[in-house]
C-alpha cells in the first residue's frame, strides 16, 4: 500500500503508511495511542460496504510509518493528518478519531480549518489527566511493554472484567509494543497540551462524541459537547462493541 512523505530527518524521508479502500464520501480513521490503523479492522469493511471511501493511516513512529525521532507534538501530528487530506485531495471528509486520535482530529481542524471536512466523530476523547500522564511516563521509561499491557487491559475492561478476547488483546499489544519507544513516550506527553473541545470551539461542523459507559480513562459526558453513550462498553468501544459503535457512527454520517 502507498506511503506519503511528510518531511525529512537527518537527510532521510519521514513517511506515513496509509490504506485507501472503497469509493464514495471519504471517512478518515485516526487511531488512538498506542494503536495503529490495524485497530479499525471492524470498521473498515463495514464502512466500505455502507458506501464510503475509507482511509486509515499509522501515525509517525507507529506501525508501518517511519520511526522518526522527532515530531510527536500535537501540532506536528495534526500537520501529518492535514498532509494526508491534501495529498489525497479529500473533500467533505468525515474525520473519525479514537482516544488521543480525537485530539489529532480536533487540532487539525483548528489549525487548517474545516474546508475539507463535513463532520467529526470523537470516540472516547481523552480529557487531560495529569496524574495519569505522570504515571504512564514513569512506567514507560523503564517498563514500556508492561505499561502497554496494563493500558490495553484497561482500554477493554468493564468494571474490571476484560470485554475482549485475549487473542485479540495480545495481537493489539504486539502492535503497540512494536512502535518506536520514543514515539510511545512523546505522544503521552502530547496529551498534556491537548484540548479537543477548545480546538473545536469555533468550528462549525456537526460533531458526534461517543463514549463507552464504563470508560476507565475519561468520564463520559464531562465535556461541553453532547455525548452518545454505548451501554456497558469500555474505552475501546469501537473494538469491543463494533456493531453498536458502527451503527451509531454510520447513522450520524448518513444524516
């Protein structure tokens, strides 16, 4: 599949791996830390079959994109997304961001406007929790894999019980562990400066905020935007409750 050059570092190209399937109105899927485009497996086929062109990509430093040393601040991550929209000449696109990916989506629209954007989906957007950021940074420095294992347990847990089969969770753990250690740490730091609601304060496009009712990372409904709740679902609801999540989002995209 194709790659997009988004810069250089020490004379070498920094590029994003992306996938582009189907035809129709474009939907761009932005994965959350520490995952990649592979985390949207349950959405890609459903959205293509519903008549959409579906684009997904790996953030720099993650998955099949370049493991650059720099560029993990919120502005650069948003710039990478903008480069992808411009490269593919997407118009009237729906941007769908999960977890920290919602921050990338919001910052991209705040920096570049909504000329190419028809609507936004913020799935489990993270509210800044400086205590969580501090704890994750401390764990990531010396125990990165164990930290990721713990995080992906909590991503998919409802009241302490994991709502995802262990084989799938281990697969996603392998994907997360394969990322650049520097990227893993720096994107955590970027959360501290992310405020999706502030970024979208002056953006006039329809927005759907969707949370799992038992989200262990952020309290559903604590933001200003109206929130749709998936009952008995965790933070990683697009993965654990794909049928309900897909139906909600596809209904929003079609109205």
